[in-house]
């Protein structure tokens, strides 16, 4: 007999523990930053805790910042807005995609947002919004892949509107990392198209396009890293 019976396995599969884990990590990181530095808003504190900072990535090889930046937040308002969004959207998407696909979406979107920001901005950047924009994009792509689903179509419409409003807000207000948001959006859309929800026969037509998308994402990522490195080197 296995470790789980059917009832326990169903509960495990339906519990959004990946979302809970991400929320918990973000809260712990915020608390540690506050206790260690007395603030979560200074550039020094953010850089020390793992924010995206291109010079350190190039000169010291700290490429892990492309992911750790997603777990840092600048002030309580930034934290609260992103945590509420992550909690509610994350629970919904994790149920749709499953634990592994959802975790992959989060990390790829965070990476994509931060790698685009790395290429075009030398400023310090942090926040889970890179991953959140990837989640917005996921609903739009899923509605395209599964047009028979009224639920996904309705959610896509809602998140398209929310996405447009957020992008306008990002452009209008200084200090917001628009590159990170755009990168999270593009990479989130790409990885969702590659993964889908299942490998259903109705989606066999998409397999060649998924392979091409994966190759393009890898190529673009390499190009962005190279461009970002050259930009930093040209400044020093």
C-alpha cells in the first residue's frame, strides 16, 4: 500500500502548497530584511539581500539575483499589493496548472522579467511583480489554447484588462521597473504556451510551435545576458 490513499492524494493535489510556500518565503525574507537593516527600502539593504543589481551580477557572478529578486519587496505597500495578488491568483492558477507547472511558471516569469531588466536597466530592482505579470499572461494563453473553456475565456478577458491598466500605471509612474513587467509578461506567456495544461491530442498541432518557442526563449535569454554584460562593461 502506498503512503497516500486516494482521499489523501486528492487533498494533496488540490492544496496550493506552492503558492503558500512562495507567500511564506516572501514574508520571511521581508522580516529578515527589516530586522537586519531596519528598512526594506534602502538600496544597500536590497542589494545585500539579493535584489537585481546588474554590476554585481557582471563583476561578481551573482546571477542568482535573477531569481532571488522576486522574493524581495520595497516597503510595506509593495509587499501587501504583491502578496494579495500572488495569493489569490496563485491559488487559482496552481489548481489549473498543477504544482510543478505553476512553480515553473513563477520561476521562468521571474527570470524573464529580471533578465530583461538586467539588459536595459542598471538600477536596483525587486519584487514578485515579474512573476505576477507572467501569471496574467498565463490566463490569456490558456484561453487561446483551450477556447472551448468559458471559464478560461472569461478570466482571460478580466486579466487582459488588468494587464493593460497595470502597464499604463507602470509607464506613468517613475521608479517602476517596466522592463521587469514586460519581461515577466513575455516569458510567462511563452512558458505557458510550452507547458499547456495537458498533452491532449487536440493540442498536437501546437507541438512544433512549442519547440520553436522554447528555442527562441533560450536564444533571446542568451542575447539579453550578453547585451546586459556589454552595457555594464561599457560603463566602467
